[in-house]
C-alpha cells in the first residue's frame, strides 16, 4: 500500500467534492432585556466562577438556519447555538465538559460537534467550568457537561424536570438561577460531589425582573426601570439560603449588566455609554466602592462582558477590550467587523458576525478557538473563523455520534463507525496484532480493506487510490467519502445548510 501519497482533490463547478469520511474508534454572561429569546448572547466568565445566559440586545439576522445566534467561551472549551435551535460544542473534553457520551478517552474535539438530543433550543448558559444549561422554546430547562467535581464523567443532555415556563437561565454549576416568563426568579443547588439536585425555590420580589446574569453564588438582575439588584444564594449543608434582593443605588439606569466573580461589574445605559464600577458586598447590602467610571467615553456600545477584563461591542460592530484581552492586548481588536455578539472567556474569546459566523482568538491549546492547533505556543493572536459545523444525515435521520464531521479544504469527514452502523454496513476493526492494522468494511456485495495512514485500499480485490490518506482525528480514523460512493452509497452535500447526506442503495 502507498503511505500518505499526495493527491490532487477533485473539484466541479458549484459542487463540493465529497472526499473523506471519519471512522470513529468509539462509540457569566450578561443579559439584555429583549422579547426575542433566541437572540444574541454575551458570555462573561472567568475560570469556573462566572455563569452565563441569553442576551438579545442586537439580534442576529441569519441568512440561513446554519447561522449562529449565541456563543459561550468556557475554560478551554466552547458552546454555540444556531438559528435552527441546534447546539454545537468544541474544545477540551478532559472532564466531560462537552457532554458527549462515550468520549471519556477523548481529551479534546477540534471541530464543532452537534449535541444529539438538543433541539428547539432558544438560549444556552455555561458555568465556565464545564456545566451547561439551556432553555427550549417550550420553556423547559436542559443540562449537560461535567457531572461531578474532578471527574471525567460526563452528563449527556437531559431535561431538568423541576422547572417549566423558563425564559433565561444562569449557572455556576453548584448554584443555578432561572428567570421565568412571568418575571419570577428561582434558584437551586446541584451537589458537585454527588450530582444530586436541590428543589428550586422562588426568590420573592415586588418588582419585575427583565434580565439575569450570575457570578459565583450571586445573581445580578435588572428590573423594568433599569435598576440593578444583587441576590446572594448561600449554600449551607447542601441547603440553599437566599438573602433578600438588594438594590444598588448610585448607578444610572441600565439596559444591560454583567457580573464577575470579583467585585468588578460592567453595564451599558440606554444611551450606549459603558460603565464600570465595584461593589463592596455584605450580608445586608451591596454598596458602590467609589464612583462609576465611563469606559471609552467617545464611543457608543451595544454590549459589554467581563472576564478579568472587559470586552465591549460598539454600535459600529467593532470589538474593544478594557484591560488586556486573551491576546495580551488592550483596545480595538483587529480583524473583526460587523460583529453582533461577543463572548470573552478566561483564556480565549469568541464573536459572531452579521452573517452568523463565529470567530475565535486567544488560547487554542485544546482547540477551543474552533480551529486546529497550529502554533507552537497554542495561541491564535488574530481572530480565526470557526470550522464549518456539519450536520450529517443517514437515510434521512440525524446521525447520532459523539464525533464531529470535519472539513479540510474540499474534503468532508464524518464518523464512519456510527455511519456504518446507521447504514447497516459491517465494519470489522483489527486488534493490534492481527492483520497489520487492517480494517474491513462490507456492504452488500462490496468489501473494502484499508489501513490508517495509507491512501490505497482494496475494493473487492482491486487496488484503488483515495483522494487523501486515511488518518486519525478526534480519536477516530478517517477514510474518503468517495469510497462510500464506490460502495454504492449516495453521498450529497448541501452547502447552504452545511449538511451531508448519505443514503444506502
């Protein structure tokens, strides 16, 4: 067999050459008041301390259902929500952050993978440390990600059954908050050592909350007059003790606010002015520590988020940082324009442009930026566009797989082990000592033998050169999709929907 022989990819006008299939080896944001729940989110968290939820201050107008409407930058991982209500995730999976079943041995995923079981999602939230919540269109709450403290065990997506009629959520994993559609605010605990969940309790208040964010065990809410309220939720022997809401005086009316695990906070008033202030917390009150200061007084902003530094989105769609961002610089972020949403994390940052495309920069040691790690220091100092998220359908149904479809040039890769199972094809994998690492794939009267690292295969005894060598990625082995076509499968690519369809003969 030929090893890693270079091949010229095939191209046809207006048609993407389907060229590779992947063979799986194993099965705190800030929130702005808006009625459009499936809108844009701004994440603001550092390490495991800051929670996140939906923001809809400048709704994305996607050209297609594949446009992203919300992104969250966690600690070494990322989560995104598309306009079609699907949820995608990528980056580190060392502690089960991504919520992918059967991937405990996979340390990271270098391309967006769709979370099967999550549909019709309107907003997502992350603790920043690997635990996520989501709200569906029907007002139900869903959870997934890191299940227990210091464990590789993951929690696949499942419904949280104790709340309904929810509009927004925020999480720090151990303490969680939900703002219902009727304006009521609720809180509950999750024991990070046992996984047990406490009964949600309502936080009484005479006013009406219109937005929610959280940092640590503290919720920050805005009422319909733009006043900021602070709510402490203390855990005592796994019981939740919620202190009465405290209004913070001395601030202008705000339309958006974001908290941080430190005392620093940021907000935007109705005129577009961005503010920074610090709180002196106590059991009975949360007072300002000094006077609020304006950030970049000559500019007008739509969103602000904090994660040890502030990241601001101007009305012109530019991104600015106050304090050094993940690239070590302060000021205007170069290489971005027409941005409608942003999400700073403790190590990397994400942004969405007007077309619904995601851009990332900063630390990429675990592929959290959304591109393959390609530098010695694991950093991306300039924004990079996220790899195309690919939906795979087999015989008309969404492929259930914990491994992502990927694209390299004009080559598309999908997890074949799950694909073969869905198609009814027989896949025989070798042991280390047997057959020199030879794989065999059978479908009806066609039998294919191949080895990882080579681009030559045997189809019913005939040697065939593939467009690319068979390689490993995300704990999977890759083979060309053209091989499936030669086996009698119909393989088509819909570029507008970023959807790969495989149909058995």
